[in-house]
C-alpha cells in the first residue's frame, strides 16, 4: 500500500471505533475526529479550530487544554480514570488516554482516546446503593443473621447477633464462627450437613447457654447460598418469651385442673 492509502485505511479504522478519538497537532488544532467524536462535539470538527473550541466551560475553567499542552510538550503518555467528560456541558464520566505522536523522536501531535463510562458508573452506584440497603436491612433484622463460607469463616454478622451473643461484628468477621462464638458449637453438625445436602435445615426449640449461665430457646434455619463458593446463612430467632408463655399457660391449666 502507498503511504496515502495507509493513511486513508487507518482513518477508516479510527472512524468506526466506538470510543472518541481525536488527533491534534502541537498547537492543539484538531486534525482528525472519528464518528463518535463528531457525534458528541457541540461544534462540527474543523481543522482550523483548536481543541479549546470543543471543550465545555467547566473543562476550560479546570485548565484541560493546558493539561493537554503539557502532555504533548513532555512527550509522555498519560491517563485519567473516571473523570468528568471535558467535551459536554451535561454531567458525564470518561476514561481519557493521551498518547503523543512522534516522528524521528520529535513529538508532532497527540492522540486522545476517550471512553464513556457514564452508564457503567451509574450502574456501579446503583449496585452500591443496593448493597448498602441490603446491609441496613440485615443489620436491622429482629433475627440473628450470620453468613459463613465453606470453612466456617464469618462474612456477615448483624446487630442482633451482637446483642444476643455479646460479640462485636469487628471481632468475629473473618474468623471461625465456632471458635469465636462457642454457644453455637451445638449447631455445627447441622451447618456441615447443610453444606453437603444443599437443602434448608430447620431446628426448633433448641436451648443454648450464654455467658453468666444465661439460657435462651431458639429456632434456627440454616440454608446454603451458591456464589463462587458455597456459603451458609444461619438465621436464629429468640423464642424464649414464647417458651415462658407456654410454660405459664401450662401451669395455669394445671392449677385450673387442681382447682376443679
């Protein structure tokens, strides 16, 4: 291929790339813009216009054109991640890579690759909000919620767990459940069984002994959650009050029978 053909061929390739591509000379005049760049620039590309003419007001105030000039002067590539899109007035986020173009070791211009990450960023924010909502929901649950991995290492421990077992989240997450919370040793076999069979296990009316010989009656549901590894979630409900009510009711019935 002749040199002109190679240049035209390269331009055709650049035109079809889905990210913004701009090429400037050392005076920051735009000498090439691909289709994606043309679609977002608020003014049509013109070889007589400098990059300054395409920047948003905020980007100009932040000195983006001067930043570009310094990159080309130094002749060293640079990259900015997750920054405001310098070409549009409305809010958008991009990754920007600037590569000096050289001829015989002399910088003659620069290539700017701009990847729009606004959608990705919005999705990430939504996922973070959902994660925070789930954490708040689990934390405020009236039941103890514990999650452990295949090796019984705790990955989740809510506020109710702290209240009942007197073990802080920071003291147990990342550590072995049964070593850090001995009262739960009594359900270790069922936790292991749930890992093997992959089916929920329900335990009713179990009595556990806590510190200072304090006793509780609990209901326990154990089930597996399959992600990259097999995790187990333990849901514990304190039914001590119900047990006391049952005992009081039984005693009242017995006294009633004696009275008769």
